[in-house]
């Protein structure tokens, strides 16, 4: 049962504004404003992945 609750928790999706107002994403607020779509929802893992991918890109 505990494992199931943890799995369900990971699947929770939030809108762009939730991530923009979350204290743990304060340093990345401007970047999230650009990367996230107003009409979509994201899991925490998806947002972390988007941020990591963007930060790894080569500067041109």
C-alpha cells in the first residue's frame, strides 16, 4: 500500500502557475516562465527534466 501511495504521488500534475509560485523553483522562475506552457500540466519530474535539459544545452 505504501508503494502505491508513493507511485500515485509522483503522478500528480500541476499547472505552470503552481511551479512559478513554488519556493523550490524560485531560482528558475524566469526560465520556467519560458519553458512551460500555460495550457499544459506537468509532474515535478517532468519539470526537473526540462530544466536539466535546458541547462545542459551548449551556449551559442
